[in-house]
C-alpha cells in the first residue's frame, strides 16, 4: 500500500500546484511584464497538457510498467519544478508548467490503475472502480446506477451540469 500512498501524494501535489498558482497571477504579471490573458496560459496550458497526457494513459499502461510510469512522472515533476523555479522569462515558466502537467497526466490515472492492480478484486466494491477518480465530473451522482435510466440519458445529464447539480441531494444549484 506504500506505492498507492506515494502515487496519491504525487497526484495531490499536482492538483495543489494546479490550483494554487491562480493567486500568484498579479505577482507573475509584474515579474514577467505580461498581461492577464497571457499569464492565464500558465494554468490553461497546464490543464490542457494534463488532459492530453491522461488521454494516453491506456496506451501507456499497456506499453510501460507502473514503476516506469511512476519514475517518469516523478522526474517530470522535478524537472518542471526546477525549470519553473529558475525561470528568468515567462516562456520558460510556461515550459516548466507544461512539463509538470505531464506528471499529473500520468499520475492521476496511474493512481487508479495501481489501486486496481494492488487491491484484490473481492475487496473492491462493485462500483468503486468506476468512482475512484472523476476529476471532470461537476457534481457527484449517487443515483446513476439505481434509477435504471438508459446510457444516452445519463450522458445528457453528464453534459448538462445544471441538471446534475439540480438532482444532487444537497441541491447545490441556484435553480430548483
């Protein structure tokens, strides 16, 4: 279970660096003499790169071992961190962030894969494999498997976040 903890910690570090950078936009704008629309690419590029790397996770899982993927993602995070820390120009900061995003793109699906590889099948709950990690889901859907709706109806609800939030038991949406 140590490996699960290590990968979860790396995924957490990736998400932490992803979200915490937004508060430093004014300082980055002053430091690198760039506009807000330019400095936002540090976060937008990070998220786009992470998503693109996540799309390759099934291929990567078949091609490489979990250990190799973990080492590669750790190296990407360290190299990206060093580049960001020493960046004298904005484009180098952006490059470092894109390299860090490769870490998150590899680690997030890797965490789920390692959990499914390490934990015996009989100890997994029937729906836990599908609910371990859904960063793109706007609100949790506890009723997805119980109400018997068809797949295209579920997809419509997934794409319409107001419907999803409206059906959530705590009613997080502003409309009823």
